[in-house]
C-alpha cells in the first residue's frame, strides 16, 4: 500500500507552521545546545552502514518502514521513538485513514503499544496508559519523516509536511547519487537547486539527497558571514529523509508469560499515583537485570508489572478525621492522617470490608482488562503473582484466605453458649433461657450467612490462581500473631497459607525496616534462632540457588561466648553473618556480659591506684554489689545436638537484604521501608523466581 502526498495536501500556511514549532526549540537543535539531554544510546550517524537500510536509487514515496512515529509527554524536551512493531501499525492506521474506501477498517480503534501498557488514538494523536490514570502520563505522538542529523530527532510536523511536499514536487523520480549519503557536503561551494524559506530558518537543496537547514537567528548569520569571509563552506544542519533504520515487524516485545500485580501499602492518599512510579522503577530494574545477567536462562520469557491502586478511590470517613485534627502541627498531622491512618482504618470493623473489596475489585478488573487485550495469555498457561508492600500484603493475604473477623466472633459466641449450656444446672428456667439464646443466635447466624453469601456473589474472590506472593517490608506476621496463629511443629505452612491458594510465599525485608517482621517462627518456633536467607547481590558472580542454601543459626547459638564483631565476609560468599551450620552445635555458653568492659577489673584497678578511697567507699561498695548481681545474671546454656529441633520448613519464607559496607543503620531506618522498588537485589531475586525457575 503506497501513499503519495500531493503538493496541495502538503501546503501549510506560515502561521500554522509557526504554531506547530512551539513544541521544540529550533535553535537548541541547530546549535546542539541540548546534546547532554540526548540518551547515551542515541542513533549513530548515517555513515555507519550497518545501521542503514538498503539505499534507494530514485526519489520515491516513503514506505511505512521508512517513517518512524514518536511520543513525548508534556514537559519533556526530546521525542522518543516507538519500536518498529508499534510504529508500523500506527503508520498503517494513519494511511488507512486517508483511503476513500475504508470498508472493514475501524480507524478509531486504538492500537496497543509500548509493551501493551499504553494505547494510541491515531486521529487524536495521543498515547494514554491503559491500567492507571495519572495526570501528566498522557503523551503526544508525532509522525517523523524528516530528521535532524546526529540526534535523529524528527523535524516538527508542520515543517516536515511542507518540506516533504516541496521535495516530492521537485525531485520525484530523480536519481540519487551514492556519494550524497555522506553526513557533510563535499568541499567547495555547491549550487542550490531548490530553496524554501520559513520565518526562523530556510532549507536549501544541493541535490536530491543533500538537504541543509540554516537558522535565521542573528548568531547563525554571524557565523555564516565569518565562514564566508574565510572562504569556508557554509555550514548548516543536515536533514535526512526517512529514519536511520527500517521499522520491522519482528522488532516487538516478547509475549507476556508472567503477570505481576504490584499492590501499595499506606500513603497512597498522600501521594496519589506514587505506586505507578514505584511499579515503573521495579519494572525497569527487572528488565535491566534480566537482559544483563540472566538473558540466557530466560531469553523467551517476559514478566509484566501492573500497579494496583486500592486507596485512591476510597473516601472512607469523608472529612471527619480532618475535622477533629488539632491545628497545632497541622502539616505533620495531615501526613499521618493520609498514611498511618490507613492501618487504623483497616483494623476498624466499619471500614475493613470496604478496603478489602476495593483491592479485590481492582485486582479482578485489571486482570479482566489484561486478558481481553492479551487473549493468548490464559491459552498459553500464563502465570500470575502479586508483589505487595507493607499493609498491602496484609490486605492481599486476607483476600486470598477469605479471613473474616465476623465469622470468628460468631464462632466464639456459639462456643461460649455451648459451654454454659454444658455447665448449667438442672433448673428449668436456666435451660429455657439458654434455648431462647441459642434460637436467637441461630437466627443471627442465618442472617450473617445470607449477608456473607451476598457479598461473595458481589465479590467472588480473585478470578485467577496465584503462583507467588512477594511481601515487601510486610507486618503480616504481627497481624497473624495477634489473630492467634501459633507454630504447629510441622514444616508445612498450610495453617497460614494453603498451597491451593498460592504456591509460594516470599517475605522480603531490609534488616533496618521498622515495619517488617519474620514469618518463619510462626511455622516452626525454633526458626527464631535460625537466620533468614540472605538475598544475593545482583552483580555477584557466585549465586547459590536459594533452595540449596543451608540454614544457619545466630551467633548466640553457635558455640561462641563472644559478642565481638566478626571480620567482614566477601560479597561472593553465600552468607555474611557469623553463623555456623546447625549440625556443628554441641555445647553453647552464652554470657550476658560484654568482654569489651569488665566491671570487676575496673574496681580492682581503681583500688590498686594511688587515688584516695575515703570519698569513694560507698560508691565502690555499690559497684561491687552491681558486679555480683551481674555475675549471678550470667546464664550458662548447654545445648546438645540431640535436643535441637531439626524439623525443617518445606521451603524458606524469610529473605533478608544484605547491608552495604557503607550503609548507616540509623539512616536506613528512615529509608529502608520505601527502598525496595529501586533495589537491584530485589529485582534480581524476582527475576530468578519469576523467569528463571521452571
């Protein structure tokens, strides 16, 4: 399908051209003043033959492969090119709109682009996100036909259309010379075959393939005058017709094999749309780690991350909490109301159900929209996982397990009535009262059951099976402990999360994160003495599979009575703590005093000194008494390997990030809870479990 623009269609009034040029500063491009803004991987000069498509012999209509479409958000300086697959489909839709016979073509249908996260409205020339709504994330799109040399940024639409019209009207069918593909004109003046003038610049043609743009600014005119006086060839910006490489249909992303929903925790009301940026950060780092370090293992797999906003649409109490907030330190209180208050809302029986249903509805809605746009996903056995941060992990867990405090309370009341009935005397009045109470409770149970069934019809749970649940900086263990979850002495985690609900559960946390807690001691009590597995550095060359890493105990339980800091361990090792394997434990002596300071030694040294003691007798006696109390407080713990519980978990749940050598624990206390999204170690961990494992 060929498209031949006529000169009449391409004529644009000068006023319209000037308006269309407002999106990009012409002088900045001509003078290369914004070169630092270009990406480090900007396209090479066209004299690099390996990047060029086959040269044409004659001036002809541009093919769809020669054109490249671009997008740019408001406020951005540079246009970004669509990949070849996206650009070709947009160009075909653009050309179809010019056909007289559009039978069977829906020109208003939007085109899925940018990995399936955005769609393009060609008539409106906009590119909008599909799965989230954030102001400022809608981009403009532009058709690139003529391009500036070096940067390969497109000439503005209005200018490019008129330049293309003049070029086709003047040179259509003429032969192109091989030597004309150089980036700069040959030495010596060349005659100007054709010229077109605009308000701020003019364009000269020295040949059908040698086109130069000259600015009409004062500085450019001075430079040209100086060059001419010295006999130099006048300089201008070379323009190229057609993009530096062809758009190819095979230049497309892989099909999505693993869909990952990213659920935020508290604070979304305070910073609406923050989860979109966090999800983008995580997505980019996962892609970077995959291509740089694991391209061989997962070359044909792709994970896509979608942000899930469950808080933005909720009003909950309206403005009641704001109205009762004191005006003193209003800013700090407002931040707390918009962040930490979400925890109180969720623990409230009044708002908990509303929050749960909001997240549940959003998850199901996003999955339905995704499958409608990617019909191959379910057919190819695509997997689904969830990455949940902070409170979001608790809400997600409750949705998956169907935990409901109302049902638990109902069971508790019923058990109390049955217990009282068993212990009641033979009095007829007491039995009569109990029968009435039972009848009333039964009626309430039926009513609650109807309400519960109605809610299940409106919210039938998740519409997909979960492969993995990644909890980042999660307080889930505290919530479960307060609900009465206790270790059962078995390695299975079915009493916490049945495998038919989710195959794997990962609890990832930073050691300085004040919100995060461990899960493993809720499965097996003795795992409180077992260190969590350490997450590998993303750039480590030696990465032992997590399933093969042996469990290790904390220093206090490994046969050492010293609290001294162990020497640093190199990054390439699997652990960086002073633990030893459990099998090495025989006898352990734990002293509560620190070897760095001995009170008895200090008293002895003080008495042997020549300082007068008459003024310190009372103080010395008090110190001696304290020293005696400390000695009595020393505990000699003897642990025999026969008495150690060697029951192991079916798989490890707790994974701890390694602290960097220069990382300050007190500073990390403030930043660690929100650092997971940009942490490359976390991204590497997810690549290994989402894409590299079968």
